[in-house]
C-alpha cells in the first residue's frame, strides 16, 4: 500500500512538472524569426555593429571625416542605443578609389557581426564595393555617392542592397549648366574629369544640359587624380576659347587645375567652376588665392530642415569646428534611416537575443517614405535614390580663402530662381 502511494505521488509530481514546464517550452518554440538570406543574432549585452566605409586618410579625408561625424552625432541623438542595445561603430578607410572600396568592402563582408554599413563616399568605391557587401547580405546607405549609374534601372542585382541619401548628379549637373547659361550668360564651356564615375558622369550631365540650353562645349578633357602638371590639358582647352571650365574632380587635382589655369595664356579671364568634391577647406589650401571668385555646385544648406541649426551647434561643441565638407547632414540622415529600419524589423527573443533579418532590413530601408531628415523629406525609390535633392551655387570670396572656410550661403539656386517675384511697390499718388 505504501509503495502504491509513493508511486502515485511520483506520478502526480511528474504531471505537475510537465504542466509547469509546458508553457515555458511552448513560449520558446513560439518565437520564430526567419529571413530569406539570413538573421543577425545579437546576444543580450552585445552591441549592434554598424560599419562605415569612408575615405578618412589622404588628400580627400575631409569628405569621409565629415560624413563620419554626421553618423557619430546621429548615434548620440539616439542615446547611443537602438532597441535597448548599444551601438558599436567601426570604420574602414576606402581611399576614394576602386581598389580601396573593394578592399574595405571585402573586410566588412567577412565580419558576420555587421548589421548594416554606411558608405561609401566616392562613387568609384561603390562600384566594386556595394555588390561585395550585398553578397554577404549587408545593406549599405551612402551619404555622398552621386554618380547616376549607381541607381540606374539597369544597375544589376548586385546593387539591390545599395541606397543613398546624397543627390543624383543628374540634378547637380543640370543645375550647374542652368547657372552658367542663365546667370553667367556663358556661351562656351569646357569640362575636365579624372576618370572616376563621379567626375566623368557629372561633367557629362553638365555638358548635355549646357548644349540643350543653347551653349557650346569646346572640349571634354581628362586628367588622372595623381596628375600635378595640368598645363598640357589646360593649353589644349585654351585653343577653344571657353568662357568657363567645369571640373567636378577631387581636392588634389582640383587644386592644381585651379592654380595653373591662371597661368595659361588665353585662360586668364576664363571662369572656373567645380563641384561638391572640392567643396572643402582642404581644397582652399590646395588652390590658394586662385580660388577667389570661382564657383561650386553643392548641396543647398540654406534649404535644409529646422533641425540643421541644432545639428551645427552640436557639431561645433563636439569637434570645435564647423563641418569640413558638404555631406555631414547626409551622413546623419543615412544613419537615421538605418536606425529606423532596425527598429522596424528587429525582434527581441525571450532570452534577450536581438534578431535582425538581413533581407527584412534591406526591404525596410527601401520602404522609407517621407522620413523627416536634416536634408529634407526622404523617400527611397525602387533603385535606392532616397534624397530630397536641393543643389545651389556658391562663390569663393577672398575672405573664404583667408579664413580657409567654405561659403555658407549660396549665391543662386533653382528654387530661388523659380520663386515668384514680389510685385513692385506702387507709387503713392502725388499730391496736387
């Protein structure tokens, strides 16, 4: 009898244990998180790893440093955390060339802890780098790639994980051409590129629109980014007697072109215009007094959102200087849409592990719509263009050169040109 009682008690205890453990087991089995190409799992206490691939060394380092700072301020504005997990930021230098972009992307692709990437800076880096990242399931958002082919409909599946908050140069080139024709009254222009996707395509868009508006392109020349003697090319350009030279290249080569153009016979009075690739204090150092009076096409800071002033105050406090290149706000916005996408698709399991689906994250980025950023309202199109593109023209003054500071206010923009002109004030009737 005693034995039967003991066996009965054992059975009762076993049933109770099963009853108690069943809900926990069912809860464990109930959590499912699946993704077509893979899931990043981040244990409780570990950080969300975001990687920047940017040019942070060499002649064009200001471009990458500027955008990286935008990302850093974005992280601070999120309190350093997303979904309760700390954010870890790592940086790979890209060199502003194809080889550097490929090397940086290869390193990032080998790290399975990286959730998303922000970069690259130069379009030449993105061409080989973006497909390498997406093959590893890493979506990337560029704050400063502007070459049109990167978001063209025929760009290929390797770029399915690529987006950008920077403008498309189809916009910038058209604005530069319109300014030259309508404001400067230029009839003839020449262009110089350096073989990079950015420069070659931007000067091509400028030339196409310049001709559509009735102008003549006298020559389209090329230099290498490492060239220092630009006189042969400039002498060739001088034979066409252009009124303006548009050279959307980078800092080192741009400085040589600017200095030497003033020394070539026939170009003494030729106007010079560059673009956002040289819109930096480092370019002013490279060009010296020859930069006085020249023009730059670049993002229209005066049209940025209300939060931009607050951003500038934070930037000054954190880095003890003003932004050093044009794409800091685009870097901030790139980080913010990545963070928003993580918050949308990230799920925390009962054991505290954060799950982030790679395809889901990519799809959430592409679904970005009317996102209120510093640079405007961002809506990502089918091929990754997310920008609210606003371009303006700036002119370097003697004071800019003296202080090694970019102009802060544009001298012209399409938005201002298109705005209705105020009606002239009516004269008061004369007293008889």
